[in-house]
């Protein structure tokens, strides 16, 4: 009986390790986020809007929170494109992200 209990504990531990990662992914030490391009009016810089859902502590309902990140863009993304950004060294006073890939182009 003790062996079965140990096997159950090992199975539960492996299930926890196999749990899927959150939307924000870490590849090594760099954080990746997926968002929508909100502005492309600067040269080689885009503003990416990242939405996330946060549970309200009192009302126990999900509230949408939005963060805006300035990202370096060599790929030429436009407003409405869905892009993946990755954390990088400081490139300017407010720019610490870089566009890695364009996941979906905006509908024309």
C-alpha cells in the first residue's frame, strides 16, 4: 500500500511539471508577450497593446487590463497587426522590447 501511495505522489508531481505555461512565456530569461500594434507613427518603433484578464478582488469578476509597450520594429508592422515582442536591453529611454515576429497581419 505504501508503494501505491508513493506512485500517486510521483504521478501528481509529474502532472504539476507538465502544466501549460501562462500567456507570457519565458525563453531562458527573456519574457515574451503577444499583443496588437496600437501605433506605428515613429521610425522603427511601434507601440504594442497587451491585454490581460485580472480577477477583481472584491467582486470576483475578471477585469481587462491593458499595458502599452514601446518596441523596436525592423519588420515593418502596421496598426492592427498581432505581434510577438521579446524583452531586450534598453534601446532608448522608454524602449525595452523588440518585435520578433508578426503573427497575424491586420485586415485591410
